[in-house]
């Protein structure tokens, strides 16, 4: 299946998301948000987004950094600050340049649906 990078600050969420994706046959790598890597073969990045109000433009900067490190990858943003999942047609997703925004916590079905859509 696809190579997916999970960049998630919370260890438990990082492990859970990675397990869900690996069970579907994906090749999963995972890092904390401060981690760094670069890989042009990654098809999708699931990115834990910083809160946009408390940290200025850190959210947009995080997405730009991921785009630079993984130029061929689609990006799904995941955040505790979202009230519900927002598709690519949402203004917030378009403004950030992500395929999808998911609220945390999300269900396995929500995550896998967003992954299938993004890939």
C-alpha cells in the first residue's frame, strides 16, 4: 500500500493512528511534531496541527514545513481544536493547503476514510 508519515505530538495518538494504518497494510513511519525527516516517497502525511490562535502563524508554518520535507505527499491535518471533520472544500482546509482536516479524537473509520480520499 502507501507510505504514510504520521507527525503527532501525543505518543498515544501517534501509536494508535500508526496501528490503524498498519493494519490496513500501509507502510507507516511516525515522528513527534518536533521531529524532522525528509522523504520524497511518502504519499501522505498526517500532521498534528498547532492551535492557530495561541501560536500565531505556527499552523501555516507547520504545513509549509511538511510540504517542503514531503513534496509529493498529500497532507491531512488533525487537531483537537476542530469541532468536526472538514473536507478539502472547506475554507479552513483550503487556507492551510491540506486535503482534509480531522477533529481529534477521530474514529478509525473517519481516519481511514480521510486517508482513502487523500490517496
